[in-house]
C-alpha cells in the first residue's frame, strides 16, 4: 500500500517535472518569409478545443469514476467533491501560456486540468496501477482480450496501444510485449 502511494507520487512529480522542462514560453525566431496567423491551439474538428467545456461530454464521452465522483475529459473538475486526503495538487504555468496546468495526483493515477478563463477543464486522466479501474472494469495488468471483451474492436491500434474514440474523448490502453495493460489514459480530443 505504501509502495503504491509512493509510486503514484513519484509518477506525478515526474510528469509535472517533464511538463515544466518541456515548457518554453520564449518565442521561436521567425523567418521574415513566414506569416504567423495564430499562436492559439486549433480545434481538431470533432469536439471542443482543448481548454473549453464540451457541454455534451458527460453524456457522450468515456467516464472515469474515482471515490464515487464521475470524471470526464472536456468537463470542469469540481475538487470540492473529494476529501482533501484523496489527492495532492501540483500547479505550473501552461506551456501554451494561456493559463495554468494543475495535476491532481490520486491513489492509482492522476488528472491533468487546464485552467482557461476561470474554468478548470479536465484534459487527461491517467491510470497507472491496478487499484483503480475504468467504468467498464478494466485495470492495469489485464490483457488485450479483456479490453476487447469490454469495449469491442478499437478505433485504431499500434503494436503497443489500442485507442477507442467516443464523443470528444480518446481512451487509450498501452500494452507490454506480453499483451498486458501497462497504462490507461483518457484524453480530450485535440490534446
């Protein structure tokens, strides 16, 4: 139990550290023959742009439930529904320079939240151990066959990942060489 909590904390700190290291808000030099039209993130076309609330997300996206609270990408997080002992929060400036990024580290994973115009919008949910499951009952350590039994055929596949698309969300299952799940992530479309 202590090992799991320590592993989740280390994973969360690593993700925050990588986020900070990857962020470079200094503008890149622009060639005189390049016309910069916009520096804002573009919408991928089948959902809300990252950092905005998708009004249909709760009913049309994949849902993760933690401590009885439904969490869905492209919706606002309401951390008042959790006990303060349920999570730790890490906050850094957004790489896009458009607000703050918060990471809620909880037992078994984390929730990444982008803050735009006063809204805390969930952009990613990551599950990293077998103490938490998807709403359909899939957890780390299960197999490709278990995923297919719960979700059917994936939208796309690679040698190490199955992706399922629903509404403005992607649900991704990452596998090791033996076909066992090593990580589960929910992404907001366009992230």
